[in-house]
C-alpha cells in the first residue's frame, strides 16, 4: 500500500491497480485522479485529522476508462476547532466501461460547532451496465455512547477519545506503527 501525506497543491495521478492511503492534516488544493482500465482495481483510503484552523480541500476523480474496472474511495475526517474540509468527488464511467463498479464513501465526525464540512459527490455515467454509488455522512459524538462509557467510570475526555478512536480505527489500523501512534497523539491533542 502506498501511503501519501497530502500537502498544499498536491496533485496525484494513478494509472492501473493500486492501494493508496492518503493522510491529511492541513492541505489546500489537493487532487487525486484515478485512471482505471480493464480489470484494474483501485482502493483509496483517506484519513484527515483537522483541528484549530486546519483546512483541507480535496478533489478525487475516478475515471473508469474500460470494462471490468473497480474503484473504492473511502475518506474519513475528524474535525475540531474551526477546521474546514472541502471534498469534491467524481465518478466518471465512460461509454465503453461496461461491468465497472465504483463506490465513493465519505464519513465525517465533527467535534466542534465551529468546524465546516462541504462534501459534494458527483456521478457521470455513460453506460447502463455498471454499478456506481456514493455516500456521505457527517455526525457528532453519539451522546448515548458517551453517557454509557461515563456511567462505567470513564471521564468525558477519555470516553470521547475512545469513540473517536473507534471511528478512525478501520483506516488508521492500516498504518505502520509509528504513523498510527502519530495519529493517536494528534487525536489526543483535541482534548
């Protein structure tokens, strides 16, 4: 798996089958273009930890250029303070791309009333024999979960951190140990 930390004006283009993990803490005007051909499978995971006045602007573009191509893009963000996530995403399936399968997912956990999430999914499908879908969710820490953990003796800070860690775990667990520890440290700085 390729692990890439996004910085300002990062522009990436991938051709062929890839497994990619994007990390972001403060990056403006980043874009990722995926050119997916016959039999290619591309998986992109993203984990963005934003606090204070951090800001990320990200565009992903999944281009299915021929048949039997598959793409999965799964982006997660944790936002606190006055941070901002702007995420534009596009699935483009060309006319000759039958049997293609594309999915975009964006999940956001906001920890402050002052942060902003703008997530804009788009689909451009030129072939009827494909599978393409997208989803986005933005939520806050679940109060019932928080209260349950606190009723078991955890203080609010530790309970919230446990919930946040659970939210990012599926993607964070793909990281090497030292990078995983950096994510944990960054999350603990929220509180």
